C-alpha cells in the first residue's frame, strides 16, 4: 500500500484516506472500487451520449430538409447557433485541417463533445431549435417533464466530466446518476433504455462497495 501512496500521490488519496479514517489499506480498496464504478458509469453515460446526439442530429437534419436549410445544420446555415457552439464546430474543422476533404457529417457529430449537445438543450434554444426540431427527438417526454429532462442531461454532463478526470465519486448517489441516464434514454426510446440497463455493470458494483 505504501508504494501506491507514493505512486498515486498522497494528495490524490487524501479524500479516500479521510473517508476510511486514516486506514490506508481500506482507502486503497475504496480507490480501486471508485475506479471500477467510474469506468462502468462512463460506459453507461457513453451510451446515453451517443443515443442523445444521434436523436438530436436526426431531428435537426429533418427540420433543415423541411425548411430549405443545408442538412449539415452544425455549419449554421440556419443562423441559430451562437458563437459558443459554433466555435466548437470550428475546432472540429481545425482538427481535420490536414485532411484533403471536408469532415463528413458523421465525423462532426462524433467529435462534438457532450457539452455541445447539453448546451443545445439549454434555455437559450428553448424557443428556437428545441421548439422547432429537437423536442421531436424525445417523443416519450411529456411537455410537463421537459425541465426535468434538461436537468438530467446537465447532471450527466457534470458527472461525466468528474469521471473523465478520475475524480472521486464514491460519496455521490450513483444510483440517482443511473436513474438520470435511464430516464434520458427512455424519453427517446424505451427499447434503448432496456438495452442500456441490460448492459450496465454499475448496479452490481454498487452492491460490492467496500
């Protein structure tokens, strides 16, 4: 355990040592569990992110086709994306700048981060892109529950970033994070929710928490 304290750093392990009242062996076990449950949760949130962005993308393509806009809606031919979002699109273009061809729509959609999609569900777009197009990507969500949906996506984005930076999540209500994930995909398609639930490893890890 002492070599791990050195290699992982006392600063990184401090939260775990405090949680286990100074017991280094127990702190290491908690650290290992935190890593395992984080990986499993990242997997679930990854499924949610892919389903979410594909659903939004399809509705935006449909809306653009019906209204005479370029179907590559992320290039902002419709003029609704603000600078915060369009700058993220520009970063994707720069990422592919060495290529002889323009990135495909699929490459743009894949490269745009979760924050991009979360922001599309923010209040700024509530009376424009959400109302025109995006809401149709969540056919199982009732209008009265839209605000809950937006908050769930916001929370998932925040916890995803904590997990991506290897931060402690052991003291969080991970069961509620899972519920957010399941309810977001349920609003899109209950069959997808069932698929995500069946593949989640998080529940068994919660039972095995040290």
